C-alpha cells in the first residue's frame, strides 16, 4: 500500500477529520437561519474556540458575522480561525 503524499487533501488530520470534507451546518444568526459550509477542520477549530471562550458556537459565529464587513461569512470564519490559531501559537511557550 502506498501512503498518500504529505499535504494530500484526503489525508486525515490528528483528530481523524478529513482536510477536504466540507460540512454544512445550519445556525441562527441575527434571528435568521443560515447554512454555512466549511471544511471539517474549521468546524472543529471553531467549536474549540467557542468552548475556550465560554460561548456557544452560534454566538461565536454571530460575533464574527457582525465584524466581517463585505467578506463572505465562510471566508471570514476561516480567517478568524487562522488569526486565533496564530495568536494562540505565539502565546504558547516553546517546549
């Protein structure tokens, strides 16, 4: 059996989530039900961030939505996860 190349979109991450698997979730944002499509890894990260901040996933997405301007909501959520992940990485002391 041949191992998939490093960075292969079909390769699962450490949590077993596929990099390429897009998931659609329905949430109520500003009183309106909306569907958001994101890769599984981003949903996992958003749920972790919401838990760390002590808020619901819907509340976290609503906050990002209120600050996104003209950006697409899915894109704004990806950028938010990236920024939060980078901020957390700079705060974590090296091992």
